[in-house]
């Protein structure tokens, strides 16, 4: 990856993460805390994530970046990112301390939390894709395959 592309991607990640986690009323931070304790609330947390990110206009192409990161169509990118984020929280790959780092000003933290967030979301996304691939086709079409 060229240096300019990397810097742009890093800036987008920081903006996306910070905006999402510092969203209005801290909806997403609360939803992630809740889903950690109650994984059955996964869908609520994913919807809260999508809303929090959508409400915050960062000027960055969030959909395009997430699509490239997760190798999904752009129309599904935000949903895939949020599903990965929620999965990472439920799996314990992102702790409360990891997420709390995004509530501090950028100047007072390193870029390590961004890297951990991206790795965790990517790994969780891949895990979700693998789980979906293991379900029988009829379970996917009828909605009876569960999660």
C-alpha cells in the first residue's frame, strides 16, 4: 500500500472509530457494553452501530473503505463492519479498555487502538462468514438456521 493511501486509510479508521464510539449520547458505546453482557442483543447493537456511524458525517468514504477492508459490496459494507465490530466485542477480542481508548483525544493516544480495532473487526468478519458457510442452505433461506 502506498504511503498516501495508508495515511488516508488510517485517518479514515481513526475518524470512523472515534465518531462511532463518541456518537450522539454515546449510543454505540452503550450498545457495545450491553451486548457484551447480553450477546442475544447482537442485532440491536449492530443497528445502533449502523445508526451511529451513519449519523456522523466525517467527509470520508466510510462505505467504500469498509467495502475494501472486508471485501464486500459497498451497499453491504456498513452492515458488515458493524456485525464484525459487535462480534469482536462479544468474542472478547475488543475489551472495554480497548474501546475506551477512542473516547480520549487522538493526540493523547497512539495509533495502536486503531490497528487492534481493524484487526479485530476483520477477524470477526471472517469468523462470521465461515459460520454462515457452515449452515445448510435451507436454514439460510428460511431464517431458521439461527445465529
